[in-house]
C-alpha cells in the first residue's frame, strides 16, 4: 500500500474515445476516492478527431493535456508522466478493456513491489494474434531469465523513480509498456502480476500486424542494452560452431583450412569478448 505522504498520478492516454472517456475517468475517480488517497488524474488527448476533447471538457477536477496532433501512445504517456507530481504513476486505457474496479488491488501491492501489472485473461483475442503474443512472451521471458505473463499490458502502477531511470529508453509508439517491463525484469526490480479480465474494446484498435516485428526488434534492443552477454553469447556460439564445422570439413576433404572457417571463428570470438566487455561496463555503471 502507498504511504500516507505518497501521491498517486493516474495517467490516461486517449485517442478517439468520445464514447467511453468521461465514464472511464469518473469510474477511476470513484475508486480512488474510496481509498482516501492523495491523487491526481491526468488525461492526455492525443490529437483525437472525434468528440473526445468536448467530452473531457465536461469532467471537472482533472488535468487535460490536448496534443495538437497525434504523437503516439508512448509519447502521450511520457507527456502525462512529465506533467505529473506523484511518487507513483498508474496508467490505464480509456477504451473500456481494463477493469477499473481492480485499481484498489493494484494499489494494495504498490510499495511491496516496484511495479504491479495486470495480467490480461484474453477471452476474445484474435486468432492470428495468439501465436504471435505467445512467441513474444516466450522470447522475452527467455532473455530476461524470468517468466513474463503479460509483456505489454496497459494497466499498471509503478514508482516514478523507475520511469525516470529508464526514461531515455521509452519509445513514442506502443512499446512504452514493453520497455518498462523488460527494463524492470532486467534490473531486478520487484514486479507483481495481478490476473484481470480483458473486455471487448469499444472502438477500433490502433495496433497493426507490423507491430509484431517492432516488438521483436524492441525486445532484442533492450536485452542487448541491459544484458549483452545473455543476448550475444548464443549468437557467438552459433558462428563458432559453424566455423569449427567448416574447418573440420575443409581439413578432412581438402587437406587445408579455408579462410571462411577462420573468419567465422574469429568473428565469434570477437563477438563474445565484446559482449563480456559490455557486460562489465554496464555492471560498473550501476
């Protein structure tokens, strides 16, 4: 649970959510009022082209940031967090997919953990997305060495200091949540997952199939940044084995060692030592 002197900032990114945004904000306020917390609600309207801005104007006691044009989910979250003053930040979407009544449970775990994340129980997930999400979770879990139930859930609460630490890594699009998840696990912060229902979205989703490849790229970049040895050692091993096989084949069949075999082995050794040096530099900086 949050301490008495710890303020909570609830940041809600919004894009074309005129149907649900006012209701979402009011329900969030109701939950936070019931807890007797010191809090603020910041809504970032990311250049919506419908009646979202007008809907928000009717809701009092909130801070609304209106982006003049669409800058992306991650960029909107960052703008909201920059404008916040709480020691803890909670984020939730305004599309009715997340259970607002679960907010007290998240806050109850805050303090004991550095970040609390909603583990979505997908009941209506698109068939084509299931294997992609399964692969991304398995890849991320393998690379960080811990089980990640939900990589990019949009309902979570985290220490403001954690966001500040990894601020330079956060992208402007959909990968904000994935980045902070990988960063926390890679740096041994305590993360708690809470099972939550995930409801049918009101409106259209902004996530496209191309985001799958963006997520793979993001996972690899973040893990190389934090754990280069973990990421590059298997790659170096593959090149080393390939070079060794080529060396044996050349010597057995042709009676000499080919240039390609030596290049593969030297490249593997160079990659491994670069990873080791990078790992040492990262650990000395902490």
